[in-house]
């Protein structure tokens, strides 16, 4: 149960719908969030720097006034003249505190009046006496502290230190309000991206679903139906067209299977019907003379031979239809193979005074399945004799190059009409049905030959002219390719 659930979840994650949705959401939101974070950070540092710069500038102005009004803090007292008002104003505007310290670190002015007269000992103040300013930003309590040196204008000698402590609450308030509006924009954007991703990935899935539904419908047995090409993405249209091509092919296969079965039944039935007629006519008559019996029985025997021929050819064809894994490949001398076949056919040719010539251009050794190739060549030579005229000729030739060997079977026979040339390799196809039957043909010979040649990864071609003759050429690789 747990395993099935996990499997289902994994299947869901592999769904294009879900993946497109996630990619769109990530592509839409990750950059938006990163951009928002960066903008917010740079906004904060910019506004903070601006404030500090402005404070430092004010500090400089006050420092100048101080050194002008109470030169180098040599005399005691806390009167700083014009600078006094500036200091109070600055403290007022920024709601903060200003402390002025002389070079002995005595507090000479504190706008809070808490530290006046005391001595300040702090690292930053000592550093400032050496001319080094420092800043400290406290984000938690929202204030900034600046420690600035007060230097003489002409000698640049540090005569005191100014300590500013100002609230930056207003900056954080501004920052918070910007962040808040940014967040609202981000939430709205997220919603828009989610909805768009959901709609788009759903739209992408729709034609897929309809293709799957159509294929399911077909697999229920409605093979002849074609899936309408959806008006959507090119890739999906391509898939639909491929599926349609596949179904046309499957339909053709199914048709040819049905045709084959009905042809087989018909072919097997014909001799049986003849036998039945012959036997019935014998049974129906009384006192049939002996010669009649003999004649009828000979006819019945011929029909039995025909039936067994058909069955043998069918078995051979079934064997050819099996996978190429069933090939029994070995190196064989093709010249010898053809000689053996010719030896068997010669007596049949001789009966009708047909000249049978074999011309070999070179010895050929090739990797072949002997049984299958023998059957293929036998069929071609037998046909050349069968469909020949009396006193005609049959030429068989063998040649080879470095990759292929070539067998050519030519005859001086009746030839094949042009419109039948494409069909002669079909199962049970016969040009002249009566003649073929007469010669005991099943109409399967060339079909078997072609299958055998194709199983050797070869090719077969046919050239023919009616009443002049026919030539079959076969090309087969010398080395068998799996
Ligand atoms: P069959 O068993 O009837 O000979 P095949 O498949 O061997 O069947 O041949 C199919 C048909 O092609 C034959 O019926 C015949 O009409 C024609 N055919 C085959 N070979 C030749 C040939 N060499 N010359 C003329 N016609 C041929």
C-alpha cells in the first residue's frame, strides 16, 4: 500500500503538467523575490548613507564654527557662540544628542546636560582625537552614533571630539512601509503567476489527454478511426500524425492478416471440394468400371498432393515470418549450393527440353542460412522452368563484389504483365490462376523467396516482358548483418 502510494506520487511528479507548473512558478517567483530582497537592501543602505553623510556634513560645519569661536578649546567655559545655536538646532531636528569633548576628553557640551564636566573615556573618542572618525549603527534600538574629530582649519590639528547620537527611527519607518508595499506586490504577483502556471500547464495537458483518450478508444477495437489533429503545439500535432500513421499501418496489417486467413481457408478448401466431388460422383454411380475408379482415384491423389504442397509452403512461410534470431547462419559455398539445386531441377526441365545453364563469375563463400536461401533460389529456378515454354532456356548466374553476392535467374518464359509486377510477391497471388494451379503452384513461392532474402538483409528485383521472359535479381551481403 505504502509502496503503491509512493509510486503514484513519483508518477505524479513525472507528469508534464506538474513539472511545467513548477518550472513556471519558479521562473516567475524566484527572480521576483531575489530582486525584491536586493532592492530593499540597497534602499536601506542608500538612505542610511545619505543620512550619515548629511550628519557628517553638519558636523563639519559645527566643527568649523567651534574652532572659530573658541579657538582650540584652550580656555574653559561652555560658550561656543554661533556654534551653540547650531548644535541645539541639530539636536532638535534629528531628535538626538550632541556631545562636544575637548582634547583632554572633558565633556564641554552635552545637549542632554548629563555629562557636562565629566571625562569620557572611550575607544572611539581616543581614535577621533587621532583624526579617525567612526560610526556605529544600532538597528535594534534604531539609532546611529557618529564620533567625529574637531580639527583646526589651517593646521589640521585635532582639538576635540564631537559625538552625535541620533535616532534613525524615521528611516526604519520608511523602510518598513516600502517593504510592506513590496510584499503586497509580491503576494499579488505570486497569485498571478500561480494562476497563469495552473491555466497554462492545464492547457498544455489537454491535447495530451485527448490523444490518450483517442488511443484508448482505438485499443478498444476502433482501429480504423483517426485522431483529429488538434489545433495546438506543433510537437503534439506531430505525435498525433505519427499515431495516425501507426494506426493506418496496424489496420493494414490487420486487414492483411484477415485476408491471409481467408485466403488460406479458401486455398485449403479448394482441393477438398474437388476430392469430395470426385468421391461423391463415384459413390453416386453403381457398377462403375475399374478404369473410372482408377482415373478418379488418380485425380483425388493429385488433389491430395496439391493440398500437401500448400501446407508445406504455408509451414515454410510461417518459419520465414519468425524473428531473425531463428536464423541458422554458417559460411557456405554458394556455387555448390546452386549446383545442388540445379541438379534436382534439371530432370524436370529436361522433360520439356528446357536448357538450364549456370554461369559462375567467381567462387563465392558467404554467411547464410542454407535451408532458407536454398528454398528462395529453388523457388526462383522452379518458377523459371514452370512458367517457361517448351524448348526454352533458363540462365542462372552468380557474381560478387567485396560486400555482396548477386544471383540472377532469367528465363525465356511467358513473362509477367506490367500491372502484376508489384503483386507477384504477395501471398497467394497468381497471374494466371488456372495455369498456376495446373502446375501445382500455391501462390506462396515468391512470397517465401522474398521473406528469405529480406531475412538475409538482401534485396530482390524483378524485370519482365510478356511473352519474352522474366529476370529475377537477388543481392545478399556476403557477411551476415544482424
Ligand atoms: P506459384 O506457386 O503460383 O508459382 P509464386 O509465388 O511462386 O506462386 O508466383 C506467383 C505468380 O507469379 C505465379 O503464379 C506466376 O503467375 C508468376 N510468376 C512467378 N515466376 C514467374 C516467371 N519466372 N515467369 C512468369 N511468371 C512468373
